[in-house]
């Protein structure tokens, strides 16, 4: 009976797949987002574009709502900049997770 617990592959139990390309790499060769050196610039560009897009989609309805409330004069218009900035920041953070999940889903073959 062959010993199936042992593997001659040096990456067995020590490697993980890159979330960008799906290739197997040693764990210490991937960054915190689990991308290899070859994929990192391309994936960072995708993340940057997607994060800002989702943040704008989250913030835009709130900005329109604030603009429409200006006639009611609850607060001066400039006082709404802090909540708008907070909405953009939250959309930016949400966008990171959404884009990362979408990239992983596409790599696995969810099309």
C-alpha cells in the first residue's frame, strides 16, 4: 500500500494559489491579498478602478439627497461634506471586498 500522506511535491501543504492567476506559489511569495509578483500590478489597477466606481455608486444617491435637502436648510451645505466623505470611504471599503470577491469568482469559473 502506497503512502498517500506524503508528497514529493515541495509545495505540498506549504503553497497556496494566487488569487489573480490561480498558479501555485509558496505562501511567503504572495502578498496579503494573495497575489503573486506577476499579477500584483494588474490586480491593483483593477482594484483601484473598481473600488472608486463602487464608492461613487454608494455616495452619489446620498449626494443627490443632500442637494435636494438644501432647500430645507437643516444644515449648511458644507456641513454635509463630512457625511459624504464618510459614505465615500465606506463605499471604498465595501468596493474592495466586492471587487476582490468578483475577481476570485471569475478566476474559479463563475461566468
